[in-house]
């Protein structure tokens, strides 16, 4: 019998809060505050968080990412 297991590091993002800002790149009203973690995964299941949490602002339309809060 042969079993193939996958493991590695992956980034996981989750939205935090309900506020939405205007994107300075595409001018769309779709910038969300997100938290990003890097986790050790086994068979695509996050098991152990590695490193700290990054707090970012990301536009879901154009993909713009920044650590500073955009202007309203």
C-alpha cells in the first residue's frame, strides 16, 4: 500500500469587522480589513499557526493590499 500525504505552509485570510473603505487604486467601495496567518498544513488542513498575525487592508476587486487604513 502506498499513501501520499501533503504538508507545508500556507497563508489563511479572514475578514475582520464589517467596515468597508474606498480603494485608492480602483476607486471601488470594496476594501476590507483582514487578518492573515501563516499555518502549517497537513493534507490541506491548517494545524499549527506559524508566526504572528498580519493586519492588512485588501481590495476584493483589484487585489490592492496595504497595512495602512485607506481614506474614507
